[in-house]
C-alpha cells in the first residue's frame, strides 16, 4: 500500500480537551496546554499539541491499515541510516479507546515551511540558493539508503514486497493507468497517448539497466519538510510524512521541487539543485531519459487532479502532450 496515490483522507472530526489529556497521560507527556489543526497537515490527519513537557504532532485516523507501522519503520531507519532529521520517537497507540481511531504521536520539529508567507517575502536570492543546495544534500543523504529489490514495504513482516514483473513495468503501468483516469475529466487524445508511449519506449532501456534501488520518499515537497537558519546557512531542519514511500529510482523525489522552481520562473535554482545532487555524475544520457519519464508521471497526476477539481492554472485549451513536453524538455536541458 505504501506507493499508492491517495487523494482523500479520513478526517479527525471533533476532538475534546479530555481526550487529548488522556493521550498525553498514556505516554507521560505532561499537562495539556493547547491543541489545534496544523496549517499544512497531512490530508487533514494532523493536529498540533502543546503540553508543559513539549510540543507534539498527533496523526490520527489512518488512511489504510498499517499506515503508522510503515511510517514508524521508515522514520526509525532514516534516523539510523542517515543524518536527515525526522520526528523521533514515533509513538503509536493501536487502540481506538480514546478517539475512536488509532493514532501516532511525534515531536514537533523546529523550522517553518519554505513556502510560508513570511519566507516568501524575506528570503534573499542567496538564501534560496542555499535552500536548494540543502534540499539536494538532504535528498542525496536520504537516498543513500540502498536496498536489493524494487518494491514497497509489507507491514505484516516489514520486508520489501517486490513490484510485480519489474520496476519498469510497475512505473509504466502507473503512468498508463493515470492517463486513462485523466480521460474522465479532460481531453487526452490519441496523439497525446502516442507521445507518452514514445517517451516511455525511448527511456525503457535506461530503466531496465537501472539496478540500484533506494528509499524514495514519494512526496518530497515544501509541505513535508521544514527549513531553519543554521550556524552558517539555511538547512533542512525536519522531514516528515512517508505515506507514499517505497523503494525505487531516487531521482523521482526531485521532480516536485524542480516543477515548483520552473513554475516560479526560477530555473537557475532547479539547475543548482540538480548540480549539487548529481555532483558530477557522468550518466547524463540515462539520467535524462529516466527523469523525463518521472516528470511525465508527476505531471499526468497533476493534470488529472487539476482538471477534475477545476483548478487549472495554465491555458485550459493546451493539449496534454504539449503541456507536459515543455516540462520534460526543461528538466532534460537542466542536465546539459
């Protein structure tokens, strides 16, 4: 279930003071001061909780069986294997006696989201380059967790369940599935499908030859990490929300940040991120082919979601393949 795309969640509903105190009592975390929904909460699942013992994040009403088990597994392994800051200890209450649903509890990390209104108007160009560099180094560290097979976590035994067929088949089938799904909400022509299939076919060998799977967060974006001004420069001060994590091609984690930079007219920041992340890698042609497919994958999800919710921010008459090709060409050119 780890790598599933989830668009909706179970909300927490009304939570009362006495319930929050019972939760704190269960883990000996002091007396309740206050609690409120988080501004950038994970799909309505999270609340900020303050007590005289500290500040915490409650994550409740799981999206699927095993959500908190796998998140705990990922957090503990990232903490052990890398220098990336994650919310640990990650506590779980499997019972539903307090809230009517199970939940997890973790420490609140320092910092703020890079897309906060405050930082949007205060960050200098130099700051933004430092942040892009810190993102690249954090992802490189995160992706140093290498494994022997492509797949997703089986929460029943905490082993990696291999993707059926191969990683290439799994990824390409996902893209094709979401292209078909997008037809429900938008026009996807035969020409669009031919273009997408040709792009995937041209990149197939690069994926088939890729044999070094690593941990993939699956949703690396400003809402899921915090930044903080460290001793010398801005740094990533916390990373969280591993609901879409799996083991595959790590460069897919670069796509959302590259897209944000491109959409903001900050291609130079995207270029800097890639330069620091790849640090002189000589696999340029294979990387270009793979990263273009990962861009296609993310953009078909974004296209379908925006069309379904009437939230299109681009020319609504633009053909799908023309829209995506501008991004696949841009991301490939950044690797020149």
